[in-house]
C-alpha cells in the first residue's frame, strides 16, 4: 500500500497527508488523540460527544497568523467533501460533514457549521461502507481528475490536498463564467446529491447533462442533448436508442417540475421517481468517469469546436 497516499492503522485511522480520519472513539481513545487537556474546555462536551458517535477528521498545523486557523478549517472541511465526492464515483453513496471545531494553543476557538449532507440516488440519508481498496481507487481518481481538469486558482484557498489542490463547489459570490464546463457540472452534481427531494434531484441531474453536452445551442436543445449523450456513451444501436428515449423522459419530468406544473400521473409515484433518479445517477457517473479517463481535452474545448466534435461523431467521423 502506498503510504504516500494514506496508511491504515490498527484502530481504523485513515491518513491523507496531514489530515487523519478516525472512526468513533471511546473517552480514552479521545484522550490519546487529543493530549491537550484544555481542548474540551474550549470545544465543549457536546462536540466531544459527537466525536464518540461517528468518524471524524483531525488535522494539526503550525499556525503563523491567527487568520490561518479559519482558512485551514475551511480547507479541511473541503478535504472531507472531496472524499465524499470521489467515493460517489466508485458507487452510489451518501455522506455527511456536519461541523468543524478548531482551536489554537493560544486559546483561539471557533466552529464551522455547514451541515452539508449527501443522499443516495433514492434520496435517502444512509450509511455507506467502503473497503480500503475503494478509498484508494477514489483517491486515485481524484488525482486523475486534477491532472486533466484545470482547477481554477480562483476557487482555491491556497492549501494543497493530496499534493494537487482541492475540489469544492462554486461559491455563489464567485463569477460563474470563471468555471469550466466540467467544474460547473460538478457543482450541479453536488446540488443534485444534496437533495432528498427526488423531482429536484432529477432536475439537477438533467442540468448536469445539459451542462456537459450543450454547446450554446439555440434551437432543438433537448433533441441535441439526447443525441449527444446517446452517441457519446454507447456504440451499440439498441443501447443508444435506449439512452436517447430515456433522456426524453428525464427532460419531460424536469420541465414539468421546474415550471411548477403537476407531474404527469405516470411520473407522480415514488417507484418511478426512484427508478429515474437511479438511472440518471448511474448514467452521470459513467459519463464523468469516461470524461476523466479519456476525453477531458474534448470537454474543455471552446463551444464552437466542441459542437464540431459532436457533429463529426454524428456523421461517423469520430476521432479520439
């Protein structure tokens, strides 16, 4: 096992650079981790109890300026979010990073409450177990992602994670146009995964498809998205036709929902919504994996060249 990436220790510790992931601890276990006896006076008993109930991250840093403490807390939170994001690429899963407590030896203390939760494709808040090999695969995929998708420094807090920056969704105050096509799609994916409401989740899944496969198209957008997704994902005619027809259904449902209209009766039932959400979840996962591993250059093309690439694919002149 490559210790440069992480080590598994006897009690379940996962180490990512200076960030450690522990499973829930006993009181004695916490004393072994936090040797500073003043820590619980600063962070409080409720926070201590939360560390006994479930997994948590720990990061120790040398602080040169007081402001650095908050920046490192935010970056550590982003590291946890990154793990949940790229574990989803391994298989459907949920995740929860409720809060971060941080303190300094000078008595500085603070809490970061973001309470982000990801649901699975069924819209459920569930616990998902991953094997060490799957976590390794997620980290490997993350490193592939940052090697082929330019991370706008505009989105970076200046702290490296796994020797290559961190992924995080777009901050609403940041300019939307500074993100590339894949970054925008990742941000929409994060919103979809955060939603437990299935019509809303499906709507943002469709927005991911639209973000990835539109090219400033003025007309027949739905038809073009259906066509491009089918052409890109499958070579077999029957499988292409299946995706082509399914995306039409996804769009119809999305359109009704975002325009505040009643869903068609055949779509307004939990079984159909779960089935649709799971299909989209799987399709989008496969699309992202193909982009990261094979076609990142194509999906970073300017709009005109991107459209030409799909036209060539449609006419049978597709080149890798």
